[in-house]
C-alpha cells in the first residue's frame, strides 16, 4: 500500500490530539432500546487528564428514571468507578455500550449551572473537570440524605427591609444601591473605610436580593467569621443562612448541601467551599477579605475563591461584590476589564475615621539591641493607656522562634536535620522547629561558636519585655491556640500576631506594629500587598483620629506603603502596582504556569507542548528542547515563554508566561499537551499549576 505525503494513512502527527483519534469512531447511531434516551453520558471521577471527557453508557430498563446530575457507578476496564450522568441522549458514536453498573443515588446533585462552572474553572486552570466537581459536590452521606428526604417543607421566612445608609459615605455607593433596588445586577469592588465593617453592608445586600426571591452566596476566609455573620444575618434580615464550613462533620456538610440544592436555603454563608454551592436563582455572590490565604484551594485545580465567584457571576448574570480594606491587584484587573466598578470612601467622610498613622523607622538602628522598641513605642503606649487598651502586633508567635550564632550571625540549625532552632519559653533549651530535637549544647557549624542570639522575637517574649516596662498593666497574649474573645474597653495591653487580634468595644486607643520590616522580608510577589492588607486590618481595630487613635509602625518600611495607609488610597496604590507589573510581565497582567518535576519530565512536556501548539497553528521555536531548559527566558512558541528552571528541593521548577489576554487559547494548548502526556504515560511526576504563588 502506498500513501501520499499530504494525507497518507501513516502520516499522523508525532503527538496527536485525543479528540482526533476519537474521530475515527463510528458515526452516531441510535441505540435500540425500550428506554427513552437510553444513552447516559457520564463524567468519570478520575484524575487522569486523558480521561477528562464524557463516556457513553447504556441505561438499563431498571434505571430508566435516572436523572441528569445523579451519581452512578460504571465499569472502566476492570475497575468500578464513580461518576455523574451529565446528559441523556438517543444516539451514541461509540461501539458496543456497557450498561451502568449502579445508581448510587437518584438525587440529581450536580446541577447544569454548577457543572458549567466546573468546566469553566477547570479549563481556566488546565485541570480535569472531575477535580472541580470534587470540590463542588461533597461525598454522599446516605443517612443524611435519608433524613433530609423525610424533613417537612420549611415555612418561608419574611424578609426584613434594611436601609442603605451605609453606602452614603462612598463614591458611587448610593448609585450602586439604587441599581440593586431597581432589579439590575451591578458588580462592585468596595474598599471599606477603616471605621466600617462588612456586616454594615451585608444586611442591605441580602435583604434586597431576597426581596427579589433570589439567592445570595457569601464567602469568608474562616469558620469563625462565617458563624458570626450568619448570626448577624438571621438577626437583621430575618433569614436563616445555610452555613457551609469545613470544620462541620460529613453528615452536617451534606445535609447543608441538600438544603441549598433543594432551594430551601436561599442565603449561603461559608468558607471557600461555599463558592460552589448549588444555589437556586442566584442573584449575588459576595467575597470578604479576598487576599486571605485560606481562600486559595490547596489541591487541583488550585483555584482562588475570588476567581470561582467572578466566573460564576459572569455565567449566571448575577452581581459580584467584594468587601475589603486592603488592596487587590486581581480585583483591580476585574475593574479594568469593565466587569465591576470601584466603590471607594469619600475623602471628606474618611479622614477622621482612620487612626493617626505614624512611622518609627527613623528611630531604628541596625545592630542596636533594643532597636525594635525605640522610645516612640513607649510614648505611644503610655498615651494610649490613659484612654483605653493598647495593641502590640508582632510577626511571629512563640518566645524566640528564630535564633542565630552570636559570633558569626549564621542561623542556628539542628545538628540532626538542619532545621531552625528556637526557644519556646523563658529558660527553655534550644529546640528544633522541624524535628523537635532538644539541643542542650549549641555548636555553630560555621565558626564553632557556642552562644546564640535572637533573630525573631515572638509574641510571648514581646509580652515579657513589655511587662517589665508596664508592670501595673494587665497583658493578654492572643495567637494561634491562644485566641482571646472580644474585650471590653478597660485599660490593658494585648499582644497578638497578624490576623488574630481580638476586637475591642469602641476600638483600641493605640496600636503598635513591631518588627514590621519582617512582614516585607519575603521573596514572594505579594509581600507588599499582604503587608498593606495586614496593617489595614490593624488600623481598622483602632479608634479614629478624631478620638485620639494612633497607629505606630516600627521597622524599615518604604514610605509609599506608609503613605498608602495614611491616605487610605488603596485603589491608587494598586493602580501603580498594576502598571509596574505590566511592564515586566508579572501577574495578574500576565498569566504564569508552574511546571514542577524532573528534568526529563519537563523536557518531555515541553516537547509535547511544542508539537500540540504547532498542530494548532502557533509558530514554534525549533531550538533543541535542552536549550529551553538552559536558564533565562525563551519562547517555546510565539508569545509563550519558558523561564528557568531552578532547583526546588528534589525537583526542578520552570514557569510558562503568556499574556492574560491569551489565557484561554494558551491554557487550552497546555492542557491538550497534559492530556497527551497522560495518555502516552510521558512526563511522569510532572505537576502543572496555573496562577501559582510567586
């Protein structure tokens, strides 16, 4: 047999698409069956990218009533695999169909809206759709399902009307509130005043949406915040929210999911899993404190709740509202694209509402033993204690969480595992923070010195030092495992780490942030953003300037960050940040993808990517693959740059970078290469993460 060069039988691409191979299947045919629409198209709960498509199965007569969205078990080779029925059809393009093995539950738990969200998020993150579905639909709990089916219909709750006066102090606020009342669904990014809280705005938002008989999803970082807001909503709006938090047991989580799925619960409050809730007639999604680390999913598809909610708002045509103090480059991009509007404090209504912000970096002198507490610290603390409680914020909990050799300043390390040595409390020996080895006699591995000095001072040691200066003042320490509830306004000192200071009735008289430079000493891209977010949350706990409130920042902090806090112009600062990142191709103005694996796996994947991209019409670089992994930055195809790799433990890490405007097409090419690698068992051990933490 001979073939021509253009379309011969053996003229197949070196790395072909899975879809192209599937096109060799027989043409669509009707299935001979007594069941109406007897073909079930099933999404398999399998993480392999090449299995990320719908597979056809025959519906037996005894399962004829199965609904789209129901859980099933099917045979895949010799395995029994879970899945969801996505569609029912009269025809199939496959050959002989295997029957569904079992219907796990007749309940349709995967709604078309949530499935569309899962597919869109998975495509954005270059991940299998099944990974997103696994986040959206909790595992079945048979007893909870049975008990829920027996519950009587809950009586409808009257919605209380809530006024919108909280929006009057914001530029664009009254107009936004009027649009909501008129039935339109605008989206907004709200930068809160220091004196305001998210709970001042939520009742109006929820009341307005519920009066239109639509649902609301509110996503917050932690279960503590979720429970507090749920109680507030019930009290002020008259609606009992469905609480979706990870700390609940399996039965409770599944029962709550069914309550939302059935439409019995129209207000959903929870942590990041609530972003996927199957709410009926969705009118609004709300995100609070979008830069909190707890809002990022730690497993595939590694997506942030912010992106899930923004995509969901676009797919559903509902409102997206973000409430936050600090800056967010990602939300600024959302505004730039015309998908939301800024709502910012009016300057005249804000200035006296934030504490007087001061910087003590002029007092700091490197090498001076007590430079972390210049005289300004004690002056501000004494002044504040005359009017009420004073807050001290330190970067780390513990006593002395990090030590170094007194002689050569090398970080003190464990002789067994090289972990950092710390001191847990006064008089305690050195302890390894990694393997917990107690080191009774320290010997520096560099200079053989035997004495250590403190590199980081924790909250416990700080409280000890402050106690010696203010002997007659009670001191509370708040940190991980030491959280203090809401305090009254009596005279006291509170020492806390970022994120856990207890609130005080009326606000703290003063706050002092010690070692603030350590909050910036990070090679992470978001260091300055997180710094401003942290200090904005501290400022929000302090009395306003009009009541004498003061915030002192101690440490080597750039003046532009202090100025942003002083003016509370987070929007202006974020605009400058975006412009700087656009010049050098950093997120969110560019899309980055992390490749983590061995050199061989990186090389194989880049080869697949180049071949796939060539088939799709991209112009590729014909340089040897090893040249792409020689360091620096080089295009693997036009507009898609490889950076690195660099060593990260036992693996190598390289990055792919491309314009955010090309995310859809470039991410699709990356995922197609992933599917090929999975089908051909290449690039073993490679992990691909879209939008990694840089």
